[in-house]
């Protein structure tokens, strides 16, 4: 068996990511563990978005809302645990379960309405619902409203791990990211995945051969929403802070850019895209203060002329099962 | 051959678009094991009719009966499950999928639900075996693993038919299956369709008169959404109204 | 709740609705005719406000400032169309979203460089900075009345333009059937540029008129852009009539809702719960309305023909 450039790259990237905490502590630059943990968490959200955007053709412009849902569940539970001494709300398992339930319900509600529409309508409505959740968060004055909410402690999973430890948080994020990659990989090649991809390519034909595509799209939307919710849960723990800004609509835009930059509808594209995007975001401001002046048009050019994203640099675009 | 049982029936079907009547009190019957051809000049409302039969277009009035039940309000995918399959006038396949994936997806639509998230669909014998059989049948065996957009126009048309067949239909609605084909490809298609005549009913909308007269048991002539004549190919050939309204156009 | 206050809120709602309509009218045509998702429409609104600020500052006159800013925004719109958006018409919606998102980043940064990051105030001239007694005992700001008047005039102008002129005929035809307009032998490129420029000028006008009421600041276009999307989606893409109706509905619901919802909640919930829930709920109102409309009519109130 020979390894393609893509496989080698993926293995190197995954290995490299696994080695970040020891290297960072060796060179005494804890900052890198923080930066790369953030990268891992955002890549979970990107993998989730890619599932419906890349494979399902659903341009969801409100996906950051699910980051917010997960983040606020963590924030609110920890807030009550800390302020009111509600012991059970400090339990990580409970928090995670609540994250999953809450993001699934929100995704079910938003998806059920948005998926009745197509094209431009879908884009605008997901954007509007994302914004709605943003304003809900702004209106939650007991949880800080506009200013957000600080987490005084992180989620603990008794008997398993405690996210208060920075390295533990890193590896939990790493493991979750791998799990999401695995889930995506199985999903897109399963019967369900074939229906999802078929509906992206040709919805009319799907109906003609006997598929009601709506329920499949909806389930995909919910799966993606839950994955993103989990990313939000981790993000809140990582930054010790939640605020409406994490679900601002520009964050949804960032997620779409990440997916397109990495390579839409490819398995590893979202991971590549996240790494590239966050590195750029980290480096560019140190070169010029007005980096967005160049970043905006650059984005347009990438979108218009480098369509396959980073993934396509690693050889011809493969079938997604490779 | 039994000819007594109606499989598909439209009862006084009506459809208007603005001031234009696309389907005008149309009552039509397709019998079991019959090849029923619909011909008519451009703008006669043939595609609108197909749309109403498959469920993509909701009629303004009238009913569609299929296999003894009223399907007028049923959505497209439900009709497919009752055994109604169609091919599209403009090739409408999954261009990024291979031939096998195209056809096995059609098989999958009728092989239980697809909320299966883990097993690789492309390794399921239950989907692949029937798909391969259909692919052989329409003569695409050599192209099994090629991506659909690399097929020639004629091959894509064959794939259209294969996808319809893979849903195991009792009635095939073919919307101009020979559209854009050369004589050789058309002959090939007539051969494929003749081979299907014994197992299912076909409603054929087609401009290619050679193909229509070669395949059809019965022909209905549609003009401005209304049926002006219906009968065997011989009856239609000698029908004056038809000669005036339709065949007249075709002659120099 | 007092009835006079409610009346005032209704006027405020109409005024917000008309501003939304100015944005929505251009945007819905751009969607309908060119099938282009333009997120940067809010940037034109913002640029209109900044132009008005600068021109008013230089000429020392609010009115002249606005009169100069209007053609400036129109020109900017045309430049944006010719330089950037023209290449996007044949692209899919995702590409359009990303590219126009890039434009937003660009314009926001540009504004930060030219005008600085701090918010600016555009002062009103004295003759507008008064109030009129619209009903005995109810003073209402003259400027807001002027905004309502301008909004209604523009709506009338648009109605006449679309219903009575040749360009309007092409616009209507284009919104319901794009291929047909091309088949008529019309210079499609020119039509697109005109429509886009018109849309930009309307967005800019909305920005200028909002400027004295709000703060002129970076990002001001984005919040209202999303409300505009809600308007367009409810009204039906490509429909000016739908945009007008939906804009007024959204303006009224948002403004009036915000002022009466707390009172309503107070009647139903304990004081503490009501004051907690009110701000969150009232900002949800317009989106809930959108969800309701779409659940019943997925293509909006006035779907374009053939869709």
C-alpha cells in the first residue's frame, strides 16, 4: 500500500497536533496550547458545518448560534452551581447531556422551518435565526446580557477527567475532534450519507426515485447542530467565558470561510481550513493593523479562484471515501 | 396479454397557468401491460401532464388514479413507492456519482429506510446486486464504475432509464427518452424499451415518430392540453383530425 | 400603558418600517433580478451615513450634505457592481455570500481607517430639530416626520417607476423571468448596473436618514441588514409590494412590541420574571413572525410568479 500526499499530510497534521502540549511546555510557551486547543475546538464546529454544507449543500449562515447554545449551557450550569450551590449543575456529564439536548432541540426547531425553503431563502433565514439567538443572549440580563458571563470553574467529569487542567482540556478536544472525523467518515458513506449527498446534487431526482429528502436533511441538520453545540461547550470551558459575541453572525461567516478555505465536501478539509484560518488570524494583525482591509479582498479571490480549497493542493480531489 | 385492467387513469384533469390552459379536461387511461404513447405539437402540455402524473405539479381540478387508488394529493416520493417511475426529458442524474452509485441509490430508495448511519452503503450487496442487474440490462455494464458526467449523451439517457427501472416500477413514465439522440442511439433505446414491454406498462411521451409507432400499443394525441384522438397506431395514422392538427405541421 | 405613548410608538414603527423598506426595495430587486445574494448592501447603508456626515461637515449644511451623499452612494454602488459583483452573477449563492462577506470586512476596515473607529454624531439643522404637535398634547420630532414623508415619497416614486416606465417594465419582467429579458434584446449588463446603483442609492438614503437618529459607526449596516433580510423573506423575494408591506409590519411589530410587551408580560408573569424575559422576548418578536409566515408560506407573502 502506498500512501498518497494527502494521507501523509493528514498523518503528520494529526501527529503534530497530538504533540503540541509537550512541545509547548518544553519551549515554555503555554500560549500555543491555548491557540491550538482553540483550533481543535473550532475544527469540530467546521467538521459539523461541512457535514451539511459540503455534503448536504445547505448553506447555513447561522451555525455559530449552536456554538452559543453549547457555550451558554456550560456557562449557565456553572453559574448556578457556583452562585446557588446547585451541586448537580456542576456535574460535567449533566452539562454535556444538557448541551446535547438543548442544541438538538434548537436545531430541530430552526431546521424544521428553514429546510422548508431553498437557496437564498435558506441562507437568509438561517442567518436570521442565528441573529435571533444572539439577541436572546443579549437579553439574558441575569447571565450578563451583552457583557457575557465568566465561568469561575470548568466542567468536571468525575472519574474521567477535569477540564480545569489545560492539558486535559487539550486532549479531550483532540479526542472529540477525532471522534467527529470518524463520525463524518462513516456517515457520508452510509445509506444516510448517500441520501444526503444525493439531495445536494439533485433533489428533484431524489424525490422522483422515491426519497422524501426533508427528513434526511433535517436529521443531518440536527446532527450537525449537536456537534457544533459540543464544540461550543468545549469553547466555553477553554475561554472560561461566554458572551453573545460567540454567536454573532460574522462568526457564522467565519465558519463558512473555514470550510470553503479547507475544501468543502472533503473529509479533512475543515481541519486544514481551521488551522490555516486561525494561524492567519493570529499572524496577520502583527504585520499590519488594518489586516482586514487586505483579508476581505483576499477572501474574495480565494473563493473565486481557488475553489477546491487547501485539500485540493494535496493532489486531485479524491472521492470522499478515501 | 390482459388489457382489461386500467393501471393509471386521469379523470377530467385541469391545469391552467395564467391564461394558458396546459391541461384541458383530460381523461386518459393506461392499461396494464400497455405502451401508451402521448404525442402532440410543442406546447401541447405533455410535460405539464407528466408533472401532474408524477406529483410535481398540482392539478387545478380533476383526479389522478393509480393502481386503483386516488393519488391526486400524494407527493412525488410516495407515488414512486406505489410503483410509478419516470425518466426526465432533460437528463437528470447524479453527475458526480458513478453509474453504480446512481442506480444503487435508486435501489436504496425502495429497500427500507435510509436512517442507517454507519455501514458503508457501497458495500451492501442488497443494494449493489439489483443495481448491477439493471445496469447490465440497459447495456451500461462496461461503464459501471465511471462517473456519470463522463458518459456520452446516449449513455446518460440509458442511465436515466436504469434509475427509473431500479425502483422496480409497474408503470414507467418516459418523457422524451430519445431527446437529442442520433439514429443509432435511438435504435438502441427502442431495443431497450421493447425488452421491457412484457413486464411493465409504459407511458411514452416522444417526438420521434418512428420510435412511437414501433413501440406503442395505443396513441393519444394532445393539442392545447386536450386529447383530440386516441387509438391504435393504425387508427391514429388515418385519423383526419390528427392529420390536420398535428401531423400536418410535420409535413413540408 | 398610555394611548398617547402608543400612538407615538406607532409613528416610530412606521418610520423604522420605511427605513427598512428603502433597504429592502433595492435588495429584493437585486435578489429577484440578478439572483445575487448581496451581504454588502448594509455596507452601502453605512457608507451613505458616513458620506452624509462628511459632506454635511464640509458644506456646513445637513441638506446639501445629504444631496451630495446621495449621488456619491449611487456612484459607489455602480463601482462596486462593475468591479466586484459583476463576476458573481454566474456563481452559486455560496460564492456570492463569501465574496460579499469579504466586501463587508473591506468596507468596515476602510471606514475605520478614514473616519476612525469611534462613533460619530451627525447633528440636525435647527429647522428639523424641533417638534410638531401632531395631536393636541403630543409633540413629535419634526425630523422623524420628515423621514416618514421622504420614505413615503420614495415608495410612491418606486411604485411609479416600476409600474409606469419602460425600465420598470424590464425590472418587473426580470424579477419574474430572467431569461425572457435577455431574449428581448435588452442590454442586461446595463440594466443590472442601473438596478444596483438604484438599490445602492436607496440604501445610502436610508443610512443618511438614520444617521441623525442613531450613531454613525462601523457595523451599523449589519444589524439592519439582517432585519432587511427578514423583511424580504416575509415579503417574498423580488416583490416590491411585499417588501413595503413586510417592512411596515416588521417596523411596527419591533417598535410597538418592544414598548408594550413588558406591560403584557407584567400582567401574565410575576414582576421579576417579566422584567427578565421582556428584553429577550421582544427582540425575538420579528423572528418569530418570520418563522410563522414561513411555516405557512415558505416563499413569503408575495412569491414571485413561477417560483
